[in-house]
């Protein structure tokens, strides 16, 4: 019999994504300089949010290539109840609120249905399809903003021992 810890790990596998980059970002600012980072969460749960490093040099086209891991409830994901939220911010001065640039909501269920993992990819991003999503931007922001992600591991594929074949 599986331990309760193992059972929870099976029921709540880890979703592993690489937040690659964003492009076409803009905001209304006198300097028009942006130091952009992304915050990724499931169903807007801030307790389990992951943040990319700040890209100080990319401006409106930041690049992170940052791997994040989030725990997901498999049953809720299969039922279409989970949403991956990616929010983009521009770092502001210490003690000030960072500038919100926009966000995108992605159904976890649709994410896996639309991008089956290629056989033998083994986490190799070069063998995986890039996922590009339009970003809902704040008023005054660019209309062609987008973000690129790579899904690294399908958390819903469990290793199972095959029963022996009977002759």
C-alpha cells in the first residue's frame, strides 16, 4: 500500500514549464524603460506562485529561459478547473509597487491537450513545441504582446509496472 505522501505526490504532480520570453510589451512612461519579470501561478494562488528573474536589459522583449515548477491537482486539471496565470510586471523603485504590464490565462487542461509531449523528448526543449500566447495588456500597452513557454514534463504520465504476459 502506498504511503499517504506518495499518494499525494501522485494525485498532485508537478507541472514543469520554462518561461522563455515575451515580446512587444509597452507601457505609458516618460522613460519607457522596463525591467520585466513574470509571476506564474495556478488559479491565482499566490502561495504557490513562481517568479522569473528580472530582465534588466530586454526592455519590451525580455528573455528569461527560467524553469518553474508548480504542483497541480490532476483531477481538477483533467476537469478543466485549473488555469495557469502568467502576469508581467516592470520592476519599479524599492518601496514602490511594480508596474503591472498585462497577463495571460491558460487552461491547464487545454495546455496538455494541445501540446502532447513528443516521444523521447526527455525534457529536451529543442525537441519540444514552443507555446505562444497573446498577453492581455493594460490600457495604453501594445496590442501585439505575446509570451513563449515550453512545457518540459507531462505530470499526468505516471510510470506503471506492466504485468507479466501470460503465454
